[in-house]
């Protein structure tokens, strides 16, 4: 009898049909367990959907609403072109031609490219509505807004929460800015639920930062905890305690294996979240550390299958330096102290001159 706690799936490759059940980890999707390949679809109990990235899936939502959706294939990969064709998105070749045919631009790209793309679009004179739906900080979103508004465009800030919208009810795009309602109306009744916040630009990005600060930040934290437990030889004891007191944490701590191949995308997002905290007067150190965890997983980017947890832990450990205990550090500092004092053997006047020099330098900095 099928296990009710597992997800039924049929995998079609064009040659084989494989049926079975898999145990999905919290926060994972069926596609995370599959080799990404051309002409590869998965069928679940609910409906048929094709593997594609976020931009293609959003474009498909708009095509389904009867809108003409265009893009620029110049310098893009064959895989990306294939996804766009499948989604019904029209290829106009160059960005300039695509902008000439568009009333609205929807930017979905890695965080580090958001501002550069906005400036490129502004440089080509676009004057319609520019929607930035990237995982960036509120201040970065406002910079994007200033760049496109300077050229005459209207700006709407967006934040997407959830997987690519290949099915309804799982994904939302929060919008802020004066024309957020107009953009939200384009997605009405589709798989992507657009939610206008009735707030200025930056609000949607702030909401996304708060949400991902927990979900993706917690994945990195748990991966670091499992690594520490492995280094100190207490992993089995930790899992036993979790089983007693927090039984959901073992599977949650293994989600990093499912996400490792796309961890490279989250480096910039964690840095943007850190910047969001720092702009609010809070410490961004936690999410900068999370970015460092994901940076150590970049090697899994082109993998055919999710790595084992042991491989993830090994990648996190590589390059890490064990620091001396705090007591030992203090002892080492104490040993160096006489040398520091020896620099001031020329008397009080010399000490005062040295202090004044350092003060001037601090003021200039």
C-alpha cells in the first residue's frame, strides 16, 4: 500500500516511464531530485509541468493570460532558449528590440546583476513600467528605481516568494510602488499570485529579505551546525537529541543537500540580506556567514544529482582554519605585550606625539 507521507511521481524521459514514490524533504520540490535535462517532464498527482527556471515560468503565466511576452536571446544559452520557446515567449534577439516592443519590463536575474541590467535598460531609453523582482536589499531596489526613473520609466519593486509558478497556490509576488496595482492585475487568476502592498519601493524587497533571511539563512545555519557536530564527533548524539526534542530538525538539516546545486545563486542574496540588516542598524554578520557557507558549495553547481550530506560537510570544511581557543589567544597577546611597550622607550613626549599622529589618522579615515 502506498505510503501517505510520500509523494507519487511519474518520470517521463521520452524513452522510459518510471512510477514510484519519493520522500520529499521540507522545502524541496520534485525537480530537486531529478537530473535537469532537455525534453524532460515530470507528472505528479496534480498536473503536468515542465522543468524551467523562474523567468520562463513567470513568462508562461503571462502568456496564459493572453499577453504578448518577448525576450532577448542574444548571448543566452541553448537551454534558456529552449525553455523560452516552451513557455511561448517570443524571441526578438536583442535587448533594444525587445524594449521597443514592450510596455513593461520584468527583471528576474541573480542579485549582483540587478542594478547593471536596470542601467542598461535606462540607457536604451525605456519609458514604460520597470518591475525589479530580484532578491535584493530595499536600498538596492531603490537604487534600481532611481536608475530607471531618471530615464523616464516608472518603477515597481517586487519580491517573489515560493517556487517557479508552474502550479497555482504556491507562489506569490509582492509588489510596491505607485503602479503596483497595474502590474498585479496582469497576473490575476494565474499561477503567480501578485500582491500589491500599497507601500513605496523597497517594501517588497524588504519582505522578501525577511522571508528568505529565515528560510535560506536557516538552511545555512543547520548545515554549519551539522558540520560542527561532525568536526567535534557529536553528530550521532546531536541527531539522537533532536529525535527526542525537535524531531523535524534532522530532515530540515539535510535540505542543504537538495539545494547545494543552486547554492551559488544564494551567495549574493545572503549578502543583500546582510546589507538590509546593516541599513536598519542591525548586525549583518549572520547572513554574511551564510553567504560564506553557500560560497563553499559552488562546486556542486553543475552536478547531475544532489550530493550526499557527507560531501556537503566536506566542502564546508575545506579551507576552514581552526582558530586557537580564546584563552590561548589571550596568552599569545600577553607574550607580545612587552614588544609593544618597547616601541615607546623614548619617553613621554614621544608617546604623546605617537598618540597625536594616530588621532589625526583616525580623523582622516
